[in-house]
């Protein structure tokens, strides 16, 4: 009997996953939006946090709110979740290949 194991698929920044499209982050307005312009969240935290304070999938050590990695869900699912749970804190990776930084004025 032969067992053929295919090599893992390598994901590169230029190759987009069909479920995950790029989100937009505007540092001037601190807003995170879907690629179609739907508001996801205004990114604001009153605490000065370090990377050690953030543990995605659990709770923030400062405010005890749920902490979610913004890149863990498709953008529309993330937007829908935050409508239901607006107090959810997000961890946003500004170097993520599917995050587009914009500087458009409102």
C-alpha cells in the first residue's frame, strides 16, 4: 500500500484566502472597516498596553474584556460579532498582509 502525503500549501501575502478579504484601517480616524466600507470598530483603548497584556482568545488583563484577534474571522463575520458584542477588544496587526492602511479624511 502506498501512502501519498501532499506537502502543506504555503500561504503568501499575495495569495488571498477566498474567505478573508482585506480590511481597512485608518489611523487618522482610528477606524477599522470592511473592504466594502462597513464600519467594524473604532479602535480606541484608554490603557497603555504592551504585547504581554494582550492574549488573543482570552481577556484583557487591564479591563477584563474579551480580547479577539481581528484577523481570526472573515471581515463581515467580525463586523456582525461586534454589533452583538460592541465591548469586545480587538488585537490588530498593522503588518498583516490583508490589512490595508488608509489615510482618507472623513
